[in-house]
């Protein structure tokens, strides 16, 4: 059965009342330009909407979304120019001060990558090959763990691949070196409702925002049941 999109129009009306009502709103200051401080590179996944996750207002975050939140490496004839173009605009024109690569649990893109035999010979298949180093890392160093564990490890490893690829753009590397731009690797765990960040000193993901106690208990019960 085909679903209606009426609820999306109703949603826009609520947005309209909130931001374009009698009292004016945030777009009074935004309509002439944007000055976001942060670029977020997130997944297309409908459950992982970066501005919603961060409860941020319009104008706060410049967002790029693609399958599995990947950044392609800088290459002379980059076949994936869309992400590079957005990155170039955010860094060179908007002069963002932070770039966050936001990975997440239960990522369908990374799952397809890990089950490589199911990767189509298509745009999607070629795109996911950007994260091939993550798959290789997990298969080499974590061959003995369960598929679900491998998937979670690959989701995190793919964030690190993207962070490394970010540095292949000379104007990114230069600004990172000058400390005018900071790169962040984040991971949203939708099972526990927590947010993790890659700590370069500890060389691992550490909690940025711990799960709420209720979610922690429910997650623990799920793990025991599994
Ligand atoms: Zn995803």
C-alpha cells in the first residue's frame, strides 16, 4: 500500500509556524547568509539525522549525507566529486572550524560492505569500496568475533578511514596543522542511545555522552538475551 506524504506537509506547516510566525524567527537573521561553525558528514540513514540528533537550530550545522558517511580520498579525477565539492565549500568558503564524521550503529551501507559478496556492481558498490580499508582491518584483526561485533567494529573503522581521507585534501591538512580546523570522529549507538568520540591519544572510541540509565539497563538485558 502506498503511504501518503501528507504528514510531511503537516510537518512543514509546523516548521513554518515556528520559524515564520508573527513574531518572526531565526530566518530573520539567516535569510541573508549562513555562518555554520561545523560541517557534519553523516549517513543517509533515516534514523540518523544530524541536526535532529544534536538538537541544533537552522544555520548551526552544514551537513553532507551519503551512504555510510564516507569521505572519498582526494584524487586528481575524483569520481565522487559531490562530497569533495561540499567539503571544499564548507572549509574554504564558510570557513567551518569543525568537521564531524558521524558514524552509527546498524548501518546498512557498512553491512553491505562486510557482506561483500552482495555488493552490487553499481554506483552503490563502487561507492562503498571507499570503506574497503575498514573491512580489511576488521577481517584481518578481528576475524574470530561474531558478525554483529565485526559490523560494529567496521562502522567505527570506516569513520577513521574517512578522517584519514579528509587529511588527503591539502587545504584540510593545512588548517588542521594551523589549528583553525578540528576533525572529529563520532559514533551514534542507537541501541543504547549514546554518543562516542574517537580519542586520538587513547586510540579508541570513548563515550562523549553516556546512555541514560533506563536505556543502559534495557540494552544490557538485550545483550544477555542475545
Ligand atoms: Zn548508515
